[in-house]
């Protein structure tokens, strides 16, 4: 999971196939890591963090970190 996250941190525009090739894992495993473990979705060719609005994820410290890292978040659908 950390290798996949590191690749996406460098370039969020990469496809699942390219990430899988770089980390040496099957595409299905990489897709599961991205969507289920890292809670990310791909929209308009860029991976976004999909927020679930849990209190630990919406604290000031987390919001500040995400803003400083230029990580775009999407609100959790109701």
C-alpha cells in the first residue's frame, strides 16, 4: 500500500495500469488498494481523496495537513 501511495503522491494522473506496472502488482490489487485502502476515486484523470466525514478525518489538524499538501477532497455522498 505504501508503494502505491508513493507513486500516486508523485503523479496523481497515472492510470491504474501504470501504477501497477511501476509497483509490480496486478491491476486488480492496485485498484483495490487505491479505492478501498486509500479511499480515492479517479475523476477527470486525477485521483481524489473521498472523505467519509468521520470526526477523526475532519479535525482541524487533518484539514490543515490536506490543504498544505494540496490534496483535493471530495465530500462523502449522503
